[in-house]
């Protein structure tokens, strides 16, 4: 008899066939079982996991022993889970037969390595073994990260699988390059009626990251044959991305950071002005040259106006406050109590410093020395996390705010704290959180559970959004900025806005954080160009 036909190949060059082969050989079931043993998986999350983009998906980890070390993402109820998406991954995982903990091949604040010699040099001190191959890597591309949010997926890091898929632009504009923000940098370019957003580049804090940033811009211009006529950039004069724009020799358009956030959300959702944009994050250079971050912007046909903002407080140590939440807390408490905050009041932020450190901080705040005023919602989150004793020092960006969100852990309440709004001059509306902070301190003294305080704090911020929306009268409300990576905050805001008759919009394929800034910059430049015409 003739010999039997050879078995079909396990892997194919086409991902669709690869997935079919995996299912037919039972490997898909193995992966599915391993994931479901470790995490809860919704229908939306499962769809993201097995999609062609194959992102890292944030899944709630099982409380029972799943075999995943508790030191993987400690103090975090979520795990970032990814299925194998290349033949090499499948070969390795089939041999192992159990999940592995993985991280990207780079040091903090640096792009991932793309060359084995570079990897040996930069990672030789932390990696024991290197798996090398003979296929060169042309450009660095991180794994994308997705989280389910308000009934659909939200991309938190846009890279492999999603970038550089274009977004449509209504009116064709001159070729524009946008240099993005300083943190979580990505660049963008307009070509015809589309805007192409690069993969995640990262924080422009190191020489390697800046070199990667420059190479991505060169690559974009070659790939899409773009000869830019305008460079759009952040309004902060000291950002490296802004300096690159100024040194380009091309006309520049500086775009206020939070305006870019709102335009990014509008562009993704194809929204026309007018729109009320709620842009909350850690920091952004304001038009008054102070640090913004808790902004309500009314976006019109060609520009924006500041409709409201959080009450300002000083950040002793400036940028250091992002790494030490107790500094933000001291600034908040000083704004309310003045010098009295440094007395024997037993508050967590005060106890976190020595007497000599407190003396220096008091001098900073009293004289406004290296203590810039800010309206930042992100630092407000940090300050509250410090006041109620969740975290005084952060080991990575956003850690205090994340742990404040996680502390709610399914607790449900409709209660909230008091806050005040100056409803007089629309251009100077200020949301005063003083009553809220005083009530938080009272609750802490009464030993109210942390999760209840955290839930009431989040509920209060959501009601501030609803209140300002009512004052402005705008129906369409865009939620954007890094704070809206917070699942509890975003989902409750969506529900409450809908209950009050507003139409909320939020991000899906473009990150709400600074990874979406470049898209907003392109649209700001396009709007400015149309006005000039």
C-alpha cells in the first residue's frame, strides 16, 4: 500500500492556520486550561487573548493556589497573561508544559534590545542565559497590553499587533509628524486621510530611548514616504521630544498636553466639537505655566477653554513627589492646615519623614522653593493613598494610585465625600477637595476600612465629573488621561454620566495615557492648519 500522507505541519506562516493547527492538536485546550486555572476570564478577555494581535491581557488572578508565585505582581490582584504567538514560543512552551513568568529584554526606562551583542552588553549582569537566532530584528516592538473596561477592551500599551494601524482623519491635511510626550512616548504621522501611530517607545529618560525615538521617526518617514511640512509637539519646553521638534528646522505647532489628550479621545471616537474633555493624569505643562493634571476642557471648533480644574496644592521636591506619595500628601495637607500639619498629628505622611526632612519640606512649602503648584488628579490619588496608609514610597510609576484602586476589591457603596465647586466664573471654576480630605482623615481616625474610604474617594471624583458636565451643559463627555486606566473610576463615570443624560466616550484602541498624545497632536495641528487656511 502507498505510504500514509505526511502529517500537517504544526506551524504555518499564516497565524490563522497556526491557531487552527494548535486547536486540532489540543495545544489550545492546554493553554486555555492553564490560564483558567490561574485567572478569571470573561468572554471579552478570552477574545482578546486568542485574537490575532495576541496582546498581554490583564486578568484577575484566582485567590486559590494556581501555581503562579505570589511574587509575580505582588499586591496586585491582576496578572498580565499572554498566549504563545510565535512558533518559537510554542516549541518552548510545549517542552516545558507549564506557564512561565516573562519580562521584556530591557533595563528600566530603556527600549528592548534587538541585537544579541547589545543584549549581552546591557543585560549580561541580570540574565544567566541568552537564546539567540539568525533572524535579525529590524525594530524594537514591545508586547501590547489590554484591559477590559466598561464592556470592551482598552489598549493600555499600543505596540505589537496594533501599531502602526492607521486611524482615519476627516479632512486630508498637510503631512504632519507629531513627537508625542516625554513619558510613554509614541510618535505619529499623517499621510493622506490616515494617521499612523508608532509602537510604544517608552520614557525618554535615557540615551538609548532617545536614539530609539529618533530611529522610529526616520523609519516612519521612509515607510510612508512622508515629507513632513509641520512638526507638532508638547508645549513643555524642556521635553526632549519638544526639543527635537524645535531642532527639526520645520514649522512647529506646540499643543497643550491635556488638549492633546482630549483630541486623541475625540479622534478615536470620531467626535465633533463641542466636547467636554475630562483629562486627568500626573502632570502636564499648562497654559499658565503651572502643572496641570485635573482638567475639564471645553473643546470648540478650533481651540479650547479651561472649564474647571482641581484646587491646586504644592509638590515639595517637584518630580520627586511622583516617587514619594507622602510628598503629595504633605502638599495637600499643608494647603488645608498650613504649618499645623507638621505638629504631632499622627498622620501617615508626616510619620514617613524624619524631623530634619520635615523641616526642609516646611521651608520648601512656605517659600515655594522647588514646590510647584499643581492641579494634578494623579498626585491627588497618590496623596490620598498616602494619607490612609496604603503607600508612602512608589517603586514604579502609578503604584500608589493602582493600590488605592485595588484596595476597593469588589466593595460596593453609593456613599461619597463632600466637595465644593466655585460656580461663578466659568474660566476659573475650582473643585475644592478640602471637605473630602477632612472627611477622609476623620474616617481613618474612626478606623473605617480602607476599601470603604477608597470607594468613597472614587465616587466623589466621579460626582465632580457629573457636576461639571451639568454646569457646562455639554452632552458629549470624553474621558482621557492616565487616571482613566483605573477600571473602577472609568466604569463608574460611564454609568453615572449615562444616568444623568450625558454621552460618555472613552478610549479603546488608543491608550488614554501619554501613549495617545501624538494622535491628539496631529489633530491639533490639522485643526490649526485649517483655521489658517
